[in-house]
């Protein structure tokens, strides 16, 4: 039979077990059609509910821990979390914590700046500042960077009020003054910006042409709302690059 099959169809004959299975199917159903499934879901509602309760109690649990606790395949736990329960992992990010009184100050600042933008030259006069440490050689993972030495390597110099004032006097202000004499300088409320020496320098060098959290309308262009790094263009135009 197998030899005749090869001669007629020029291909290998079906496996003997498949032939017996087809014969049994024909005798039982009268056809060789594929049977319809029962329609039962691959994952029971009971397992979905078990996983939901487990991760509601402890959302930070990994799928590996869920597998051990529930005695289910890890892939099933992951699939139910993503596909059925619509859960996905979130990475914790450190952000500024706004206080209740901050909302009104942010709204006042946004309203003031929107009205100021009616002056067509305002956008070109504003100089926003922010601070960020980055490495031109790429991101440094301290767990993957090792070195051999007899003593610790010195850390980079911290930005103190003296360092910040030196930067303003020696580098930044001379650069800005060479381009324009009508610019408005913004700084946030970081501690180095708030020293008496820094504010005195800005009072004298930029009367009513700087933005700070001071709040004294006689000295600054406008008040900078506290804990608002997202309001500076550096946050969404520069650091995101």
C-alpha cells in the first residue's frame, strides 16, 4: 500500500498511526472533518481571579514570584496580567512632589507668561537655565564600572553657591551681555541659587530682568513657582534629546 501511494502521488505516505486515527474517526462520525472545539477558554476565570487578587495585594510581585505562589506557568501569569487584566510594569521615577499651595503659584506664573508673550520680542529675550550631569561617553552604570586603585577616585565638584556665582560672573553673564543687553534670565529655586551673594549679584546686574522664586516684584521680572522643573523648556526640548 505504501509503495503504491509513493508511485501514484510521488510523496511519502501518511504515518500508520494517522491512518488508524482517521479510520476510527470515520467509523465514529462518518467523516474526516476537523472536530469543532468545545469553545472553553484556555484560561479559566478562576485562575484569572486568583492572579488578580494576588497582584492587588502585592503589585510589586514579579511574575516569577507569582508562578511559585500560584503554582502556574510563568508565561501564563504574564499573559493573564497583560492580556486579561490589562496590567503592565511601571518603572518608578523620581519627580518633584507638588504641595497644595504650589498649584496656584504655577497657574499665576503660566498666566503671567502667556500675557507677556503678547510682546513679540519676549520669546527671544528669555534665557532659561537648568542643571544636569551627563557623560559624553554614554551613560555610566556604577555597578558595571570597576577600577583598581589604592584609594578612592575624587568625586566631581559639587555645585555650591560659590561655584554657581563664579559661573555667573566669569562665564555666563559675559556671554549673554555680548549678545544682548535686554535679556531676561531664569533660574529655579535650587539652594545654590538662593544664597545672599548670588541674589545680590543678580539684583545689581539684572534689575527686574531675572526670574526667581524670590517673589519680590520690585526686584525680579516674575516669581518662579517652586518645584516646577517641567515648566522650563530645557526639560522637554534639551534633556530629552
